[in-house]
C-alpha cells in the first residue's frame, strides 16, 4: 500500500483536498492540465453571499499548496494511464513541454515584455483579453512560471526570433523540451476536474453569437480589477459603459432542448452577486434579471437575492425568454420574452446581456472516465457509488469531489474535498505518514536583537479595486515612506498572491529588514500567510504586523475617499509604531489527546463518528434522544432514490454500534466542556444523572435541525387533524397503511410556509420542495384518484437529479403560484367532516382561484435544534442570525469554527439533505482528524510572562486567569545580605492562551503579554493621538 | 448667537476616537461590517487585542491624556468570551475605571464606553460606531 495520493484537478476542490491530505499524513501529487492551479474560482471576481474578493481568499491557499513540501505540483500535466487497484495504483502522467525550465524561471516577465507583438485571446480571461506567445495565464498564477505557446511562437514554428532566450537572465528558455511520461505509484486517486461554461454550444436563440452577449463567466472577468478591462464594466463591441444590463437566468439549464436537463444550481445567487457588483461599479447602470424560479438554497443566499433588489435596486422579472436578437446599428440587444406575471409577450432593449448558461462537466471528462475506468451518470458528471456516499466513485480507491460529481457551490465543494481526504485516510490508514517530510525553512532565522535599530518594510495592497478604488493608495505609500525606521514602502495589486510573496522576501533581503508590515485585509484570514513568508525570508513570524485597511477603511467608507485615506495612513502609522517594538517569540509543542467527541447522534453525527473511529481514534458519540438516527427516524421514503430511509438508518446504526472505537451515550447531555484544542475535559450526564468524565482532543458539533411547527398559520392549530406538516405526513406514510386516506379526496400542499419572509424566517430552507414533490407522488401511488394541488412560490430543485425528479412527477398535481403579497386564505367549512375552502391568487394565470380541499400539508422551514445557545456558550462558538452555528468562513472554512479544534456538520450549519449531511460529516471528521493524526500542535507564541523583578506575589493574576495557568510559587529573593523566602507568580506556557487579562489586572505591571505588551499598545495610542492633538494646539 | 456658533462647531468637529476590539468577537464583527459594506463614520481607529480583558485602564487614561475625544472598548458578549471569562474582568474593571478615575479626572463619562459586539453582529458594529461617534460629536472636543 502506498502512502501517496494523486489529485486530478487544481481548482479549489483539488487544492483543499491536497492540503487536507498532507495534514492527514499523505504525500500528494496534484495534477493540473492548465499551466496554473486556481481553477474557476481564480477567474471569479467576487464570491457570494459576502462579496469577498475571490482571488484574495483563494490565493493564500494556492500559495500554501506551492509551499507545501508534501505536495508535488504537476501543472501542465495530464493523466494518461492507470493500472493496479485501490492502495496500489501505477499511473502514467504526460508532462507537456512549457519550453521553459520551471526550476529556473523566476516569473519576472522580461520575456513576455520583449516577445514580438503577436497576440491571441487569453483563455483565463475567457478570450476577452490578449496574451503573447510566451505568457503566464494570470499574474497570480501558481507556479509563477511562464510557458510558450508552440502554435504561436516564431522560434518554434518558423525557427526565427528567439528574443526570449536572449532576454531571460535566468536562462530558463529551452526550445528543445519534448513531451515526457512520468510514472508514479500511489495509493488512491481523487478526481476534482470541475466544470466549464460552454456558452457557444447554446442554440442561436440565446444570442451568444452577438458580441455584446456574454456568458456569466466572461462577465466575471469583465468585472474583475485584474481582468481584460481593468475592472471597468465595458461592453465588448465598443468598449462603452453599458447602461442597461440584462441578466438571463436558466439560459439553457433545465432545458431538454439544450441537452441540459438539470439546474446548474449556482446561477441564481451568482447573478444577484454580479448585479450587485455592477451597481457598485457604476451607480447609473441599471440591472435587470430575467428569472425563472429563484433557487437560492444555501446559507444566506435567498436574503442575498432580496438585498440585490431592495438595497441595490436590481429589478427582477419573472419571465420565459423566446429570443435574443441584435440591433446591427447599435449592437444593442432586443430580448423577446413572455412576462409570466401578466402572460404578455414583450421586448426589452439592453446594452449588454449576461447569460447564466449551463455549467457542464469539463471537457475531457469522458476520456478521463475511460482512463480511470469509472462510470459517468446520465448528465455526464462522474457517478457516485451510492446516494449515501457521493464522494466515492464507482471504483474502489477513486474518489470524487466538487463540481465534477454534480452542480454545487464553493462551500459544498470545500466540504466535499475535506470529506474525500478523510475517506482516503480511512482507506490508507495503515500507511499514514510513510511518505511525508517536515517543512523546513531554507533561510535560517536571523537573530534580531531588541537593541538593534528597526528596519521596517511596508506593503500597501490595492486588493484589485477593493481598496484602491476607495483609498488613495499612492498617497498612503508617500506618507508612510516619510516615517522614521521605514526603510521601504511600496504598493501592490494583490499582496496575497504567490508572486507577491516572492516580492516580500526579495524586499526583506534586499533591504535587510527586521520588521515587516502588510496593510491589506483582515489578519483573521491572511496573517498566517504573510507570517510564513516572513519566516521563509528568515524573519521570526512575530516580527510581522498586519493592518486592515479594507474591512476597516475602503469597505466601510466607500463614499469618503479622503477620510478613508487619512484613516488608512493613521492605521499604518500605528502599526509602524508598534512594529518598532516587536520582538521575536518562540513557540512550544503541545500533545493532542487522540480522541474525539461528536455531539448529536443523527446521520451527520454517526457518519462523522464512524469516519474518525475507522481511522483508529476513540470517539464519543452523545445523543439527547433515546435512540440514534435523529430526523431520519421519522422519514419514510428518501428522494431522489425512492428507497426506505429505515434501510440506510439500520445499516449505519449497526456499523456505529459494532465499531469498538465508538462509545455511545444515549439520553445524555453535555454538562461541561473545559479546555482547549488537543485537551478538552468533557463531562456527560446520562439519564440516571451519572456524570461521565473523559478527555478528547477535538469536538464535532452535529446537533441537526428540526421542523418548524406553524402554530396559528393556515389553520394549523393542534385541533384541526387534517392540517399537518410535511414531517407529520412522512410519519403517517411511514407508520400507517393507506387507510387514513379513505375519506380524503383532495389534498393541498402549501410550500414556503413561514419561510422566505420579509421578517422572521427570511431564508429558503433548501429541502422542502423536493420533499413535497416526493410525497405528492407517494400519495398518488397509494390512492391514484387523489386530486392534489400545490401552492408554491418558486420550486427549489437545484442539484443534478432534482429537476428530472420534479419533471417526472409534476403531472401528479396542479401547480398554482402565489407570492408574498397574495398569501393563500384558508377557512374551515362548517360541519363535522373536516373540509377547507382555499382562496388563492395564481400569479401565473393572474386570476383568483377558489377550491375545496380535505387535507392540507404545510411545508415549513427547518430551524435549528433546541437549546443551541447553551451549547454554543459551553463551546465558545458563535451562532448566526438565523440560529444556526456560524462557521469560520462561509466560503472556504464551512466546517471549521473560528476556534481551533471544534468543527461542525449537517443541519447544525444549515438545512440540507441526507447526502450533503453525510459528505459534510466526512469533511468535518477529516478536518478534526488532521489534529488527531498529527499528535502534536505548536502553541502560539502569544502568551503572557511574569517579570520576577517586579512581581510582588499578590496573587491577583492567579484569581483572574480563566485557564488556571498561573500559580504562586515559593522562591528566594536576595535582598542585600539576606535570602528572603517569597512567593511569585509563574505562568505555565502550555496552559496560557494569551488573553492578557492577567496583565491588565496586575497592579504593578509585572506581567507582559507577548506581542501585545504595555509599550506596544501604548505607542499605538500615542502615534494616533499625539500628532493630531499637536496640530490642534498649533491652531 | 453663541449657541449658533457652537452648533456650527459641532457639525464641523471630527472627533478622534480610539476603539479596542477583541480579536474573536468584536474585531470579527468589524470585519463582517466590512464584508457586508455597512457604512459608518471614519472617525475611529481600531486597536486589536486578543481579549477585551487585555485592555488595561492605563490605556484608556493614556488615550484621554492624549486628548482622544472618545474611547470605546468592545469585546464578546458576557458568557461568549473566547477566553471563558476575560470580558467579565473587563466589565468589572470598567466599572471601577468609570466610577473612580473618570469622575475624578472630570472627563464626561460618556466619552468612555463599553459595548459587546459578537462576530455575527456586523450591522451592530456599524451602529455602535455610528452612535458613539454622534454622541461624541454632540459632546464636542475634549478640552484639558
């Protein structure tokens, strides 16, 4: 068995999976067929629903991959052949010639500057920009290595020119390179080949043949500051700013004629994002969204689409598009459409049209499936082994993650990537850490004495236009350059990219710097990246300081450029003042207790527990109910597989019970959680009130969700027996035979009951539509003569199977559409037999409809489980505005809490179906077992220390410390000729967390907090105020 | 007449405000305000500390001595402290600071404020800053 893994595809899925795999103890070969990793995410301008700059959150991960000694990056390589089986594959990889020696290329770009001006469209810019024949796909590419296009290069095609070879000082050009085969032995394969957006395949009615009709991915490049138009929204035909921009939803998706039967899933939300960003770019632009259903199913997505309308004035029309034509005179577009609210056919004139065209599996998927010997599904995505494990392909040892398995957004992709890593770890458990090497910094840490004069370097980031547009960056640079000890200061487009890391190292070395500052975004996401860069340049990581001029200046003072600039200057000045006093610090290692606590015994909790246990770690599973299974206990048939939920439930419970590494506590409650990553003390109370104490190294939260009971709405009041919720229906269908339907002939299902509201529950709960559709069909099977009516607002059938699932079942019912301004009215008719009168305004027909019904089924949203606040307090983790747990980062850390060592999965994070809960559970287990596998972690150098010359042994700090890290010890003090026995405080560095409460409490100032000491904070205060008030006095 | 002049002064007055934010809740709340593009007045300068419990009363005095017009200390809500109970000490210490020192110094007590802002309260962070800034504007500049 081999302790190494092949990851195919260097997008965010492959990147995340590779990083997690190395932490779990496996060597990774990351193969990417294009010249850089980054994938589609690198092409995006921003990411929904937070509008975080996409490259800014991705680039640190790309750099991490590049730096990881256990990832061998094989860009511009392709997989040719595999043999062998799970655990022992042999693969052949084709290394395509770059005509540049990547070990020599420094990425300086001299070659491209001098290369004769023959240009072709750049694929990274979706062919909207141009590149030379020697090029790098984008400035932040990883690896930062150029390559030659052999079809365009004059030297390679005609034997003339050769300029690049002459100008390349690194002597990296090699026209003689040939394709090469490489053979590798590996234990497992991960397929993460992603998607593409081939708008050119659409039929002509969508108008993609016209210049000013672009695909959404092309539009991302147009919006992007580093894109072909420098972040100005211009239309391709005349480079004029378009005034009216039309966004066309479902442009080919959900469309059998276009050969794309499924919903591409992410378009509704990214369109809201693109419209919002457009409005931010240019206030006078008008954005119109031609929508079908709104399928904004993820965390805070629906609210985001509402914000686009309410805060940004984006107009949404519910339509069907007939045709898009061009006015040849103006190159404007005429959209011919049916207004579904009025039934009228209308024309709309737009200056630019953005098509949300279908997202399909990457080109080459068929060939790769053949090479690997794995199956594809009917949509040409890779087929999962079973509904319950979408991460496993049809062949053992080959795993799937990300969009290549089916449409999904970035957080789902990231969760899957961690899940795959975890499943690989289960498969290759016996060969963990056999091929791993430790990271060593090439440059030895240089000694920096506090007595030495500080030499500070400062980098001010434009962050594309995120900072540059609202803060005068050159002005900041000029001001900072004037400060004493600032030896070097420069601006930069993206400080987080890999070329910038090289630049930082260069600047540190050239100027012999001993302190470094980056002014960009938040240290909460980017500090580690820059610290490692400093370390690589031989600088202790605590000699780095970060300033947040994006979240605290450009983004919150968008209309006050002068004030935002002045504030940025002040903040950097304060950091410079602190930097002068920074001291190098040391870190210590801490042992991790190799066991885990999983809170919640539903499907997510059980899956997570099993995964950790199968990696050989002891796992404690705590459940408040008297049985395992959570909500699945109440479910009948599962969609879309049409299989009884109890089959899977019984299987997994059996596995959990049999696993010797899992200890189950039923009807038990967490009484206390103390400690920190690697070392938690847990107290669980069982139903006999017996307390069980144990220790774990890590914790997974899988507390699930529950169905909202819509008391008081639509005649649901506990008295009316024939008004039930969807979950109550499931239970009836599961537990009873069809006899209860004997007197029922007409059924009405109401969707979006109390969800997607203006106030209260504002979100779309993701799973209700599919459940309702499933049950309609089951009811019809039991009693075919039933008349069923569905009252819906939008049908949420995202993901690959659900559109077909709905298409096959829509004949089972009549679908009437209502909206928030026309809530259906229900009255109970007089008489002993329950019977209801329903009045609804159908927005499709624009008509009020009245009918009678015998049974009403209400689809209510999933809400968080009870008593989460108490648990959240115990764990010290946050809860979001909807009451679900709040992850560390909605895009790239969906399974982590900001607190190290605690993870989450399943409906505790957000309503989701069983399949997604299981893959998230694998992911959370993977994230957790990284620590358990590592056995040790480094503690932070940010801890407190006592100055024995000052400590008077009063013990105030001992009382204050929340971690009991301080004790009073007997010690001796020399006083003239006397040896005195005294008490003094001593801080245990393994227990100290560096909060600094002791330092603020100490009456004699004997305790200092490293990196946040009295003088360091003091000079920041002075730096800001002294100068200002001085100028006041002069007035 | 004098009243009108002081009114004009107040409107032109741009106060200097220092904010201490704990890393885990309030600084994250400020980040969320940024990510959500919640706009607030540009008069504040944030100093990040790991816990509001780190904020030594001496820092507040130093700021006031240097003529900060306002000082805001912000940490996790009581019970949510990342360091279990650090913010409880902040609260207790703040009361002492408030009662004894601020009053003895003769500084208007409204100039120093303690607010809890969690990591998910971006909107609230923007509001706290907006409200505090206008309160300080109302008070006018701190004179010695």
